[in-house]
C-alpha cells in the first residue's frame, strides 16, 4: 500500500505537473477578490471619473504651468532621491552585512524607523531641524545654504523616507555573496576595484534596481513629510500630491481625479521601465554566468 502511494505521488508530480498541496482555486479566488476590491475597483473609479472631463478641460489642466512644474518637481526630485539613496543605502547595507561592531543591531533597527514613524512627525522634525532657526539649518544658513521651504528640503525628506527600501533590498543580496569569493579574487590578483566591478556589482545590480524602484515609488506618493518642509510655493516647491489635495479642497473633483490618473500612469510607466531593465539585467547576468 505504501509503495502504491509513493508510485502515485511520483506519477502525479512528474507527469501531470499538479501540486500535492490543495487549495489553488480557493486561494486564487480570494486573491482576485481582494485585488478587485482594494485595487481594481478604486482605480477603475478614478478612470471613469476622469472620463467625465472633456478634451479641452483635460488639455487645459495638463498644459497648466503650475501642474507641469509640480510634475517636474515630484518626478525629478524622486528620481534624484532614489539615486542618492542607492549610494548611501548600499554603503549602509555593506557595513551592516560585512562588519560586526558594538551597536550594530541598534543601528540596523534604526533603519526601519522611517517605516514606523508617522510621516507628519518626520516632516515636522525635519522642518524644525533645517529651518533657519533650527539646530542644523542655522549652521547651514551661515554658508548661504537654505534647506527648509526649498526643493532641497523636499529632496531631503524624500531621501529620508526612501533610503530604508534600498538598504533592505541590498542586504539579502550582499549576504548571498560569500566573502570567500572576494578573497579568491584577491588571491588571483584582482584589485579591490576590479572585485567590486566584476564580482559584486553584477550580483548586486538587480537588488539595487529593486530598491531604487521602491524608493522612487515611495517618494512619488509621499505627502506628510514633504508639506511641512517644502513651503508649498507654487512653481517652486509644490508637489503633485499637494496639488491634488488643493483641488479637492476647492471641490474640483474632476481635476483632482485627472491629476491622480496622470500620476498613476506616469508612475506605472516608470516602474514598468525599471522592471524591464531589471529583467534584462538578470537575463544578461544568467548568460554571462553560464558562459563562464
């Protein structure tokens, strides 16, 4: 009897490609129901609400200098914050992964603080520190550097909320790279720069792209930590999420829906590009590894 069950188990898994774990249809149904209720229906409502605008109204809204400036600020600073987060996030992830020192676990826990901290609290804290009378802002003001109520303040807030995504994406990839590989490269005569370029970076690049995508996505939708330090000056330091809130306060629901839809489409396009680039790099790395 036991042998018959084992033979049937092997046959089912080898030839029919069926899983021995039941529950695919119920779990798939629950997944589709949840996504439909939480994601698809709200986004569909956003699309249908925007379609109530005529073409001239939509084009007038999109061509508005204030809207275009807000989109440039939001996307430009989000991409810049993601790039800066990659640099510093990689260094922090490297230190936490490769070295052991007193207080390492405390430092590792502090990395997650922007996840748990309310965005309004972080925004008020940054504004208080970097204002002209703040601890850091008063010192920078002596050199003519103004952070609060400028695009530089927005960039700082976006880096604050985005860099933990890079650190958490990089850490598992670094842990998979054995130190013995680096030691072997050094024994074979490779310099530290060659080891980083040819051994570490090819394996780390997919994780960096993932962290970059997450950091940019978080920065694009950030609101609470930005409005307190941005100053919210039209054409200077006004972000798209704030512009959407202003439209809602003015009871311009169609304009708010149109801006939200534009933000959604632009964000999806950006994330799609990053994911395609991520896939191409993985394929290229797999071909290089198999050839080697």
